[in-house]
């Protein structure tokens, strides 16, 4: 649930998003795929759907009213017994560990916070996740999880290989998405940008990485790219409308822009993520921190992707929505594997995800954070917790000049 991106073989994805998986009852499954932009005014299909849409104040009266608990709360709550490990996650961990690359050391001087390193000062950048080796491993696991969510696709936009000559991946992280894309499109030039130079030195011939802050005006000329890709920049962007305007400007007429964002908020359809529980508080603290930080974590909840894409001038806008499970509780094999990896993303570096926001922004002490994380790990490993979170992909096309005149 972060700012950054093993590529499947086969043809590139088309405009048809993955079909929603079906689950036997009574266990609720966390998948709702859509092909059209969501209607903000629609009524929920079931009472459980309404019950899981927790929002930060002001909230509708019919939503759970969960408030942020003080940092000292977690030291006063006895830790549940450690759930016995049934070995469900072993195969997934081995697969992910074997896929992570050996990444280069930075030549820049990084900022340090309680033993973790973050990008150096540049532009308006204020990334809330570390850039050290532990976090890089988590980024690569997250990339694999995202491709699983898209049913082994790197993207959903209906790209035509013969027209893809120049591509940019904004917030490339370890560069794994850019590298995988270049493997699928060997004739394309792929640029990956990020605020940390943590990408590997050995890459396909068409790939290069640049140090850049997406919050600043983009340095490329108008109509440069056939495809602009963004993934998981929630909590990192000061002005989302400006980001989308720059994507529109730099996209060629007929080119595509795609943004894959996760919600930071963990939900359940059966009440197993109860108000005040560790998973519930994860989202609440991040939402409050984003308001204080000036970089929202409510990109999915506030439908920022669709709204900003419409405002920027893109057409043929398509919205894909999905509920990603956390843990191995789903009975569907594909969702079970997906849940293994999403849980692994959190467990691989939970401290890295919360440290900056909860310590530097919200004022929690390192000791208070560690006590909370002990409670979170217990809930993550509880097979009776049926948690998930929302994922949204929005993609659109820059119209041709004759379309604009018409």
C-alpha cells in the first residue's frame, strides 16, 4: 500500500479488465470489478457493503464511527495469543524472495529516522516510506501482488504494441514495473522516475531511470509519451489535479494514462475488522496524518483518479474496482494466493510503512509504534479476521486534435 511498482508472459492486456471471481457462500469475498466509473450516489447493494465503508469525519450517520485511539492505548491492551502458523504463506514467501533483485546503493546522502533511510531533500518530495533494502524487498512483493490482482497483467489500458514507442513510469520505486514492461515491449523506450535512485544498474536496453519529483512541473515537452503509468502515489502528491494535467500535457494525442491506487483503509464484510481494532486504526491514523501532512491518503475513497482524469481532458475513461483480501482466508485459490502476498507486503516491513507518518507527523514514539505493531501482527495472523482493502485502476485516452475541435 505504497509508492511503487515479475512480469507475465504473453500478449499485452486489452481493455477488458479481469472478470470478478465468485465465491461460495457464506464467506464474503472481496472482489467487485466494474467497467464504468462508479456512481457516487448509488445505493449499496447489501447492508454489509454500507457497513464496511468507513470514512473520516464528517461521516454519514449510518457509517461506523471509529475514532483514532491515543498511542498509549496499545500498551494497555493485552496481546492476544500468537495464532499457530499452518504454513499457508510459506510457498508465497519463497516465490517472492526468489524474485527480488539485488539493488544498487545510493550515492546520495539520505535522511535517517530511527535507523531507517529516506530520500534526500529535493523539490516538494516528502515520501512517507523508506528507501532502504528492507522496504525495497517489500516494494517488489507489492509489485507481484499488483500483477496478481490484475490477473497477471501489468496494465489494463488497451495499448497497441506497434504504437508504443515511449513510456514513462512515475514513481517507479525499484524500477521493477518499468523493467517488466520493457521486456514485453522491447522496441519501446521506458523511463522510470523516482525521488530515490534505488533501481538496479543492469536493465533492458530500452530502460533508463531519472531522479525527479512528480510534484514539480514535468520537464518533458508536450505530446512526448504514448503511455503514462502511475501506481500507488497516495500520500505523496500535493496537488492531484496538477499531476493529471501534467500527464495530459505530456501524453501524445491518442496516448493513454493509467493510475493504479490502493486504499490505506482495511475493511471487513463480517465485522472482523471492528472499530478500534489494530487494522481499523491503521486507516484512521493514516487518514488523519494525511490531512496534517497535506498529502491525502483518501485517493480511492474520494474518487480522485476519475475526477482528475475528467478534469484534465482525458476521454474513454474506464474504472476498474477490486477488493484485495489480506491473508489466506478466501476459499477461492486465486484470491487466497493474492491474500498471501498482500499480507506479506505488510509483514515484510510494517514498521517502514508507519514510521514516518506516525512518528514524524503524528508524534508517536518509536516504543508506542512497536507496541501497536505487535497488536497489528496478531490480527494479521488471525484466521478469523477477514480483512480486505479497495483497489482502483482508472485509465483514459488523450483525444486526437480533430476530436477536440469537434
